[in-house]
C-alpha cells in the first residue's frame, strides 16, 4: 500500500489549515500586515471545516482549526491596536 492511500480524507486541507494558522500568528508582529493574519485565519477555518466534512478526524485538523481561530482573533486585536496607536499619534499631533 502506498503512503498516499494510508492518509485520511482531507489530510491535505487539514495540514494547510495548520500551516495557515502558524503563518498567520507570525503576521501579528508586523503592524498593518496583521490584516493578512485575519485573512489567513478565515481561510484556515474554512479549510479545517472542509476537511471535517470530507471525513477527517485527525488531531491535525483540530489543531489547524484552533490555530486558525486564534490567528483570526489575535490578528483582529493586533490590527485594531495598531489602528488605535496610529489614531492616538494623529490626535497628539493636531
């Protein structure tokens, strides 16, 4: 039996969800690119949900979903904090 046949259905989507969650967390630390972490988080959640509907029950799918959710929430907080800082600096300058 080949390695491809032994994988669970939707395994690629689960791995992609995990990778997008990890990459999205990295984008938190780059200011306005936190908007990219929001986008990656949404895509990762959709991929994890798609893997679940394909019948994937692996832990990697759950980890991808959780990391993508954390990426989405954290990215939104980081982006809003960046916007608030820029707004505060603009208010001080006027």
